[in-house]
């Protein structure tokens, strides 16, 4: 199970939101490229990048910063936020150079289009499932659908997708831990044959260890995205990597 640091971009800054609320923003740095280098130096093997401006408005204003990050680090990056047409996906993958493009909103609103995109970019798309009470949220989490995350995923279980990122937005940025209902949703997704990346609420080493136990039983749980916890240092990446592999390394103060 990979530990994947999140770098959320808004106005060129590195920020975190609480429950996807743009009015509850914390700025953690004004140099996202330096932040990306830092997480890689700490042991990250993949980065999760989100263009919050594009998620909200569709305008990819942070793409120049994303390109700088991709060029500055030697690990694969995945990008989400506002990727709602073929050209924006193509630019992300071919021009900006991210390994994976994350699509959420339009997959719900236009399933046939998403199927076409999965065929056009095999193994390169990630289905972004953002859920509240297990129901899909779209448009930067501003709208909640009547469709459940599992119902949406079932439509796409036969596609050649890189993964599904499952985010419980009630937990995201709240430092509240990963709840049992979210874990059960993710297990159900793995049973569809989908690779699943956990997101939202991964707050402590205990959360990572708990997910690692689930991942050993359900190997398609392939990663965990960590955000606010690494910025507030309740999770140290090297310790989380060790926990994800089945052992917990001690921090410097304990060694």
C-alpha cells in the first residue's frame, strides 16, 4: 500500500480545505514545488495533486505549477480537478506529464463519455469517487448526487482504469480518522476488481496501520492519500511507509 502525499493547489499556493469547503482553507505554503520536493525527500513514491480552482470553476489556472512539480520530482504524479473534457485530459497526460488523470464530476454526469476516455487513455485514468454518506459528490463537492459511489463504480468495473480514489468528504481535512463505513465501501469497491486508493480522514499512524491490515486482506486497496496530517505532523511519511508495509518505524525521539 502506497502512502501518497496530497498537494492541493489554489491560487498557486499549497492549501488544505475542511470537508471540501472553500471557506475553510488553511494555507500551508506558497511554494508547492518545494513542498513536492520535500515530500519526495521524506520517502514519498507518488504525489497526489489537486487543482482546486479548476475543480470549482473548470479553469486550470494551476497547471503551470503542476508542470513545474512534475519536472522537479522523480516520482509519478496524479492530477485531479476540473478534468472534464478530452482535451484537458490529454494536456494533463501528454503536455504536463502526469502519469494519471483523475476524473470525477463528468464520469457521473456522462458515463458514456467516461467509457470513451478510458478506451482512449487505457490504464491512465483514475475514477475520483467523492462521497458524502456513501453518495457521490460532484463539482468540487458542491453538489451531492442521489447515486451511491458503489452504483457509479459498478458501471465502470470493466474498464481499464489505473485506480479509484475514494474520498469520504465528511472526514476530509477533519483529522477525524477513517470510519468503518468508509472502509466497508472501499472493500466493496475492491470486490468489483478495482484498485482503490483511500482518501479523507487518514490522520494518524493508527489509521495507516488499520488500512494496511485491510490491504493485506484485500490487495486491491493499493494506496492511502495523506494531506493535513503530514502538514500538521501527526503522520511522518517514513513511519507511515513502514506501517503500510507491516512494521512501524520509531521516530527520531524514540530511537
